C-alpha cells in the first residue's frame, strides 16, 4: 500500500519527464536552453588557479578531487565539524534504517538546517563561480544532504551505477566527514559519457548493471572508473548527470559524506529536483542573510514559469 501511494505521488513528475522527452517538446526545450547559453556567453566568471583546474577537470573527466585545505574557502573547518556532529548524531538511526532495508540513509533535513554553516558553505561565491563557469548559465543551488553509508556491502539505491536526473548537467560537491579507504564506500564515477543521452535523444534514467554499462560505454569501461578515497576533508567536484556514478558498497567501515547539489537556475526537470528534503521555508530562512546572488541561487524555483511550479516534485 505504501509503495502504491508513493508511486501515485511521483506520477505527475514521471509524466512530466515523459512529456519533456517527446520530440516536439524536447526540441523546444533544447532551443530555449541554447538561447540562454548564448545570452550568458561572455558573462561567466573568469577563473584562475585551482578554480580553473576544477572546471577543466569537470569538462575533461567529469570529476576533480581536492581537499578543503587546497580550496581555502572561509568557514570550511566549521562546516566540516558541523557535518561530523550531524553524522555522528545520526549514526545509530542510520544503522537501524539500513537493517530495516533502507537503500538510502540520509540525515534528517532538520538536523542539517540546524547547522546553517553547512548550507551556507555551498553558496560560497567562489563555488557559484566554478559551477557557473562550467554550466554556462546562472546557478541553482539545491541544498545539501548528509548521506550516511552503513557498512555491510549491500548494493542498492545510490550504491548502484546511475545518473542524476535533475538537469542536463548537474554538479555535486562531495566532502568526506570521515576517512574513506578502499572498502569504506568511496564515491566512484566513470569518466566515459553515454553518447545517446541528451540532445535529440532526450533524457532517460535507470540503474545500470555491467551489461548496460558495457553496451553504452564499451567492454573496457572499468579502465575509466575513478574511485575517490581520502581522509576527512577530501572534496570531489563531480558531473553526475552526464556520468554514471555510485557510492561503492561499504564493507569495512561506515561512510559519512556531505553532498552539495547544483544545476542551471532553470533546470530541465525541476519536478525531479528539491532533493535535500529541506522545505522551501527552511531554504528561504537559511539563505536570508546572504547576498542577492546567493539567495537567487538557493530560491531558484522563483525563476520557473508558473505552470511548471504547479508540478509537485518527486520524493527523495
């Protein structure tokens, strides 16, 4: 009964995705996006140093791995400490949820909202510059999740290969709150892109097994798997809409990681966004003390046409 109710709740979003992939509508959406890219050309931030290296790495490989010290963003230590506290407080509940069969264990949004330094870090002007330079259009910020991966090696949900469905291009910034080694559930991404995804083909999403990955990416796709291992404070910028990725099943230890999410301020699939679980009221409150640009990024739904805002978002 619960599964049937969830399926009915998500039906409007899934129908909207199907409509968006219809040839005539898809063509119109792609033309509109091309116009927005053209209008914004020349307005993107000019980057240098590690910020430019990140964008170049995203364009080349779909991923760039660094650490908080190398980034040097103010507030990073406080953000990481707050993330650890939220993760540690959630650990017992996460293990219970996993034992009960949950495929994805995410710290309660209220816990994240209670530590505004976590949310605000993702809206740092330099991070918005990096993402905008990559996307080519103004940035929408979809908030932050703390994903707690329980050891046990079960391959389910985000631990299966998949692509994110919020937009044509989607950037996630992941930060490890604890040391992550082989067997500890590192984030993994395949550098190769599926040439049949996007553009005139539309956008189609499903979990991928070895057979599907071989068909889409080639039999030797394993050579292009990037596995992000590192100490607490490791940061990875990743393109999760164009590239198959997963959290490798954790075997030896639990993993705690923050994931900040970004896409175009007018995403192709707004009804598949709002994945943080934070309410719009919470987001407006958290973004209130910040700059106009930061507030516009966090409250991106306000830029959508009214009829699109009527489609209820799919569940997390």
